[in-house]
C-alpha cells in the first residue's frame, strides 16, 4: 500500500489522474473500475481536461461502476448511471457499449449480479479500480459488517445512508432502499486500486483503513491486503495518521 498525501483536493485529484493516464497510455483497452460520489469528481474533471487538451484516448476503454440504486432508471438524475454520464462519459470518447453500470431496473437482480461478475471476467478483470471511502469506512455500498469475501449483490441501505441521501430527493420516501454493489471480494480482484479521500470528516475512516486492524467493521481496511493499492488523500483526510507520509 502506498499512501500519498497531497496538499489539497485538487492536488489529490491530479495525482490520481496521472496514474490513470499512465495506465491508459500503456494499455489503451484498460478495464477501469469507477466510483460515484463527490470525491472522484475532480479526478474525472482532470481526465476530461487531458482528453480535450492532450488527446487522452478512451476509445478502447472498458468501464465497470461499483454500484447503482435499485429502482432508478438510468435517466433519473440521482441514478449513478446519470452521474457518470454527466461527470465523465458525456465528455470523453468512450464507446457506450463498453460502459457497465449495474442495472437497477433489472427484472431478475440476482441473475443480473451474476451477469455483471461474468462481464468483468470476460474483459479480463478490472485493471484499475477507483474507490471512495465513507466516513464509516464503507466502500461502494459495502457497509460495516459486510463480508470481506462478498461478490456483486443486493444490499439494503442503512437508515443512516437513507437519511444522508434524502437531501437529493423530494422526500425521504423516494430514496431507494436497496442497491446493487460490487462485493469486497470483487473489488479486491482488481489488479490495482486507488482509494481517494478528502476532508476532515474522512480522517477517522482513513486512519482506520490504513493503520487499523483489518476488519469487516471497516470494509476499507481490506485494502491492506491488496498487492498494489494507492491511498491518495489530502492533508485533512490524512490528519489522523500516526505515520508521516508525503506526496
Ligand atoms: P463521497 O462518498 O465521495 O461523496 O464522500 C464516498 C463514499 O461514500 O464512498
């Protein structure tokens, strides 16, 4: 695990983009695992800039997103598919047929989860997975207590997550109660991982993930077992680490 501490959110985003771009230049048909949430938006902005100004080519890239709400169609402005379109896909030359986001409208969700895992295998596995981290140590919708060996499956959102997300919907009743998420076992099979965190409210989670015991109570702590993981954080998110890390 390589911990890289950058001065601020922008520097964190640029550092992550540099790694993504270097892998993409080396392997044009890179299989990228992508995340939603506020944290990776700066990384996506920088990738869009590199595409527009430096000709970074996404035409052969294959993507797999970590998760999606059940019951929201892709056009819904709170669906993760919509988020990805607006924040990345609409601005780069990616082929639609190479984009994979779990389908929250699938008739048979369990069969869809199996299909999703098969697609990842079919493309040779994820080369580089981008991850955020929740303040409680979750990765994707793998909340504390999730099996460290879990695969893509349905998860019930915690009451806290439903409450946190209510601000994006007209009422709390409209917040989806279930989601499809890649499992922790699925995520760990990625050849490389970049975990991003920014801001003071992530400091405890980053400390637990990087320096705490490996435990299902902090799903992100499994990253300590990964062969090639980068933890790229800003100073505030790194503020509770006991070791000195520099970027
Ligand atoms: P955030 O979410 O990037 O919006 O902070 C991260 C997460 O919950 O995984």
